[in-house]
């Protein structure tokens, strides 16, 4: 899988329909481009996303991917889950107000187009550690010597090791 560039953008969204929102995103991107929208509240920082995307890419290259679709593999890896339903429960879109992390791969700059659908707001990418501890069921003792982002990155890596 060729990856020319990776952009990680933050947005605030009001989603009336997940299907309609995904259709709007499909109209923006071109062939070979990936725009994956994730729940920003479950993101521990840009390194979390970069690591998840790289692990998804490596999984496809090795034939160890858990999903047939690269965008879904990104959600699996970034959520540190093996089951698609669990990954989407953590990182998937939901109707109503939500914070979005847009992962763009091999895309031109679509900030303006995405801003016509959502409200551009990089602050949604600032991690809320208390929320992340709940989402990823992290033991408080784990956080004494290692950051929450590093704990999640480690879990993503273990998906490959445990394969």
C-alpha cells in the first residue's frame, strides 16, 4: 500500500445521519484517496493515529489484515481491537454532536471541503486522559510509569504480535 502523505485534522460535527455523512465524504475524495473519520474523543494524540495507520499498512503488506477494507483496518488498529463491531463502538461515527478526527491518506488538502460539512477545530485532538482510561479500560496503575498514548500504542502493536 502506497502512502504519499498522511494528514490528521480535527472537526466538530453535528451528524443527523451516519450514512448521509459518509456519502458526503465519498463525494469529496477521489480514487486512491482515503478519508477515515474517527471519534476524536477516543484518540490519544497524533502519534496514536500515525501508529495505527502504519500498523494497518504493515498488516496489509504482510497479508495479516483483519479487515478487507483499509479504512476499516485503520479503525481496528487505532482502537486496538480485533472485532469490527468493537472498533466502531469505540471510534465510529454516531448521530448527534461529536468530535471528529479525520485521517486523510494520499489526499490533497481537503480542509476547506471538510469544513463545509463540519466545523474545523484542532482542539478536539487534545486527549482527555480520564475519558481514554474509561474507553480503553486502562488500569490506573498502568499510567504511573507510561503515558496513556504509549499504553494504547503498545496495545495496537500487540494486535500484530498476538496475530
